[in-house]
């Protein structure tokens, strides 16, 4: 091994350039230099894919999409553990997959895969590949929405004939993602409960999976686990016992009959909308570093909002957008002020919901720091 200065090193003859998914392949000079030298640019998921042939026989589930990846990945992993199946979770969630001990024969690797990670992967042959949805996101890295969707679709193009593809039946973009793929066995997320005797009404028995978006995530997980051969009773047990991930519809506390829910991971209006739909009467904390100029995706569920408290860079704009659409709007500015004022106004049975529909970088290091600050503010309430 030798250390080199990649800014000056001639990459000709290198086997590969391994980069973090955070490296923008469309603008970074290293990526351009590697392409010019004919050197593949890959990431850790491709290294795992190449190493897989030397591992004990296993299966891989790859899960992508714009929203819901983390919850669906963690849910599949949890149901497999409930069934006693050796399993590891990695990719864009938890520990890097290369930093974990390999599974024994019969194990299942469950990988959350961002478009950035798929861009750096050429040979990941998933036994089951899942595309939850595609909505505009990360367009600074792509030549428009079609290019972004094509990045997601590569997860299917790497699969062998006869492997399973699970897609969203309601999304034309997801149908397009299957075009040109080899002879895959396709199934649709929205059909998952129909053939498995699971009623939508059962969702009330899954405390960490409330809201229409989590019903969709649960359908996807059920479809995957059915493909993997798990029995229905075990799947049902997994749905009931799953605990939500931090910062994703996470119940923080109940004080004086008011629930406080941390959904800091909701960084765009599309991911906030189902959170609003999940609760009948919401005191909504919204704002941060905005990704657009509207909250249109949230409009169908504004009748659930008793009051809105706008924070961060987007506070003035969101105040103007909401002031004629919900009963009460306050330009709180800071998260701490919003929590205090929402807690004072909420009545028993209400929900104080942090679901910002924005990135966090105007006031916080990341969405996790924002969620931790929400929890701290709730705990500090008198």
C-alpha cells in the first residue's frame, strides 16, 4: 500500500477508484480524471457485490426509492430477525456493510440504496430489488428527473433473470424503471396485502407504522418477506413488534395527553404529507432550509393542522403560504420556541409534530441533530 496525491497521480492502470457516495460524479474532477483514464469509479456496495461470490451462500434484498427506504429496510430486517433468519442491514443505513462480519449460509443482507450508491455499483445482483417510489430529489446531481429515475432503475438492470422486482403499482415512473430489464418476476407493492389475508385495518396494531406512507412501507416489506418464504404469522408478529427508527415518526413523549412526534427525517414536502395525514389534530412545526418554494404536497392534509409554527430560513415564506390555509400560524423562528408554544396551545388528544419538509442545514448539523434538539426541548418543558 502507498499513499498518493490524487490531484496529481496518473490513474492509468488503477483497478478502480473507490469513492464515498457523497462525491458528486457529475462535477468532481477526480471522477472526470478516472473516466479519462478508463478507470471504473465504484463504492463500497460494489466492493461487497464483488466479494459476495466468496461468501457463504446468501440472498440480497436491495431497497431504493425517494422516500421510505430506511423504514422499509429496517422493517424487512426486523421481520427476518423475528423469523430467526440470519440477517444484516447496511448500505445507506446503520453500519457500513463491509464493516460487519459476514453472515452464515442462508443469511439475508438487506441494503438501503441511495441513487448515489447505485451510481457507484455495477454488479450487485439482488435476489429481490425494491423501488418504493420516485419523486424529484437530488436534481443537482442529475440532468433532470428522468436521469435521476434512470439511476434508480439500474438496480433492476443488474439483476439476473428470474430474480424478483417489487415496484409501486401506482407510479408510471416505477413501471418505466422495469423497461429493458431482463426476465424478472415483477410484483406490485399496492397488491401485497390482497393475497396475504392482511387487512388495512390491522395497521392500528402496528404502533410504529402509522400513517398512509407507513402502510405503503409495510406492504413493500410484506411482499419482500413473502418472496423470501416467511410465514404469515411471523410477518404479522414483526409488524406488531417493529420499533420506529430515530427521527422517523418517532414517538418522543406524551405530556398531559399530548403526543410529541419527531419526524425530523422528513426533509421535503412529499415526505411530510403522510405524517400530517397520520394524526387527526396536529400542531405542526415546519421549516428549515427549503428545497422548493411551495408546500403543495401537504395541501391535501392541511385540514388535520390545528396550528403551524414556522422555523428557520423558510419561516417567513411558509408563514405566508399557510396563514390563510390553517387556523393558526406563528412565525416561531427557532425550534425551541415552536415546541414551547405548541405545547402550551395543544389540547389532550392533539399531536405536536416536528415534520419540517426542509433540510436542516440552516440551523443544525443534520436532521439527526434537529431531532435531538426537538427531544431536548420536549424534555425541558415544565
